[in-house]
C-alpha cells in the first residue's frame, strides 16, 4: 500500500501498452520498447554565470559528474543527467525525492529546480535496430561516435518535442510531454513494425 504522502503516478500509456512481440518478429525483435518509470525527472537551470556552480551541485546531490555544455551527459547507478541548453540540465533518478534534495541544497543565487516528474513520460527503445528506427523519426546522427553514451539531444518530431539521451550502446531514453506520450508511443510502435518489436 502506498504511504499517505506518496501519490501513485498513472501511466498515460496504459490504454495502448500491449506487452509481447509485435510487427515482423518471426525471427525475433529488432528493438525492445518500454516505459522507463523514473521517480524523479527534473530540469535545473543556472542563472547566467552560475553554470559551474550548478554542475557542482549536480555532482554533490545526484553524484553525477555531468560535463559542461549542452549535449554532454552521464548515466550511472540508476541516475542520469545531460545538458539541454547552456546552463540547463535534465536530471533523472529511479527514486523519488530528488527535487526536494536539490531544493534544499541549491542557493537561490545559483538557479532553479523544476520538478517535471508528473509532466513527462520517458520511453525507452533498445536493441540492435534502435538507431535505425529513431533515424526514421528524427534528423539526428544516432551513430555512436556522433551520439556517445550519456549524451542528450533536444529535438522535435513534427509538433512533438523530445529530449533523447543515449543510455547504452544500443539504448535510448526519449523524454516527451505526458500529453503527447500516447501518440508518440503509437508512432514509435508503428515505426518499429518492420524490424519487429517487443513491448516489456
């Protein structure tokens, strides 16, 4: 049973989330799709000139040595962080409460913390065909040299804004607005049909 202070977060994907093999999967699945249910999804924004202090705060609170600059990132021990713009970072963690930890640690002179946990959905795609499927949707070079592990990119597919982080050699987390999550999930499933996909 959930504690009194815990609010259970319902998935916007529930009506269309169908575990199992789909598409042309007679010889196995080219990709695996799932919802990455992170307990904390944050955006940290440093005031001008305070970027290095914000990076230090991320290292102190989340134990993540995120590189300076947009696009650089790190994935470690169930947590991840990446730069989405100058002085702006997305930080995620499996556990809840990271927003409160940052709010207690950050001084107002450094910047702000915005809890996006109830406003974002993270969809994970992995497998040997993950780069190929994503390249159908986004005008990004998804090859490992151009998009290394930990790195993140902010982009759009038509009107759907997405932040994508590479979490492993063949795995990507796609952050989308909760209100667009179901539509994007259906699009991703359709795009994966010809290589076969498994929903876990």
